[in-house]
C-alpha cells in the first residue's frame, strides 16, 4: 500500500479525495498498488467530515513521515506551496500539482530538484484542467518538432466572450453572470486580464521548447477593453473575438509568445470553442494540427487529471519519468515590438473621409469594415502585416492628426 498526502482541501483537493476514495479498486488495479490518503493538510476545520482522522494543520507531519511517498499540492498560489513542494521533493517525495502559477513561475527549479532526488514532479492538471495535454505533448507527440501551440486556455473569459458574441451582452453583464454561475471568482483579475492564460501558455511553451518561459517575459492583455462594437465588427469581418495564448519557435531560436484578444476567422477550429470550454491546438511537423478540447476547469475534471498523475507517480516510484526543461532567460523570447501581424482598429473622427485618407498613409494594406448601427463619426479597418512597433507608431501618428483610436485587436493567422 502506498501512502500519500493531499495539501489543500478546497474545490480541487476535495475532488481528489473523492475520486481516490470512490474509485479505490479501479485505481489500485491501474497503479498496481493500493493508494491510501494518510494526511489532508488544511488550516480550516471540517467537523463531521468522514475523513476527520486524516486532517492535519501541520506540514511537518507530512514531511517527517517516511511512509508518505507522493504528495498532492492543490493549495494554489506561491506561498506556502512553493516551500512545501520544494521540501517534499528534497526529502524524496514525488509531488503532483494542479497549481499553474507555481509551475509557470518555479517549474524549472522544481523539475531540477526532482531530477536530483530521483523523484517526479507532475502537473497535468495545471493546464486545461481535465483535458489531457501535458502527457500527450511529452509522450504521444514526442517524435514531433512542435511548430506552434495556440488556443483558448481560460474558460471564464471564453464564457464572457461567448455571451457577448451570441447574445450581444455587455462585458460587465457577462462577467456578473459568470460570477453568479461560479465560473468567475469574486476578484476575476487573473482571468479577465489574461494572467491565467499566460501561466498556461508559459507551461506549454517550456515543455515544447525545453527552456523555461517566465510569465513576466510574455506580452499579456486581457478582455476588459473588448466592447460589443468590436464583437460586431468581428462578425462583419467574418469571425469572432477570442482570448488566445499563442507560441511558436522562430528561425532565430527565440520563441514568439503572446496572450491577447484576437480576431479569429469563423472557419478556424478554435473559433467554435464556446462557453467554458478550452481548445488547444498543437501543430507538429509530422502530425499537423492536433486539437485538445474540453472543460478546462471544474472540481472532478481537474481532480481526475491530478489522480492520473498520482497513479503515474506510484507506477514510477523507482523509475523517474522524463519530464524536464532547463531554466530560461528573457533572451529566449522575441521582443513583442519585433513581432509581425495584422490588426483591426476602430476609431472616430469629426471628418471620417479625411481621417481614412490619413490612416491609409500610416498603415499597410488598409481595408475598411462596416457594421449596422455604427455612429456617424466611427470607422473601422484592418491592416496588412506590420511589425508591432510600426503599428504603435502608426496609432500614435493618426492620434496626432485628430483621430481617436477606440480599440486595436490583433488578427490571428490560425
């Protein structure tokens, strides 16, 4: 029998305990060992819980128990999760986590500690919740060079945008609905400002390209500035607005990585991923496009991915799995100002005809967009491919000519 500990008894932690205890026989047959939860670490009290004898508020109970071979970290955040996970790995205990912030910020260090102590640090649930993505990338697609990874990595923002697209619901109303349904936190900053999606694309990029890509190196923009006007112009253009995390390897060896709202053509596989679902496209040189689709969060889907990693750890207690990337630096990331793409711009001016002529002199390959119900002084257009710094210079130039830029959104090439 293998003894494990679960650190954190919130939504995911309670789900992990539920899955392990309710599927104990089938899990034992797959792991070739019976798995027993010896400790559940949480600072709160759970009177009347059927697991009352397992609860502890003292991490030292876990770290000092040599019987505990695998520790599940589902507390979230960096402190105290980082210190606890680090000490577990250093003491020869394998660790499984769903903590995307921890993996995105400390992954290279923790993987190196795990390697040095011949234990495992696994984190399937950190990206996509219950959607299998880490293991398929590290094993099933191992024969491929990954050309690009892109997709919808945050279900909360996708739900909000879906409501804006399908029901013309204003952003604030859609966010309120997401909170009422439990899809968004009371403080939704990590979701709506793109931080959650950034952490996930950093993990996938690090896994694909072997160097740790830190979130602070990534251009990150959320959806708080997206208006119904932009949604309607996207429809007129022939697409939808989605929050996309995207990374690709460049010929110069650097990675081009970003998280931001994008116009996506209706024909794209990603365009039709709606509501709280995630869709992650991995483009391999041999496989072509492979898309992973499903609910990216939730108690039992995420717990399922965590328990699958626990089983993997139990099966590899004496034979470490190879899941590793080395540390990285900002020099590994292409500066966003050097990246090349096309954009949609919405603007207003007293004299729109004169303004459009000025726009054509500043941007490449300008194509006008029209929509029903647009104000008389409003106009919108798309551009051809331009370097990001040139786009910013053009926006500044037309602003100096009395044109008010209301929004600017990247156009995806997916």
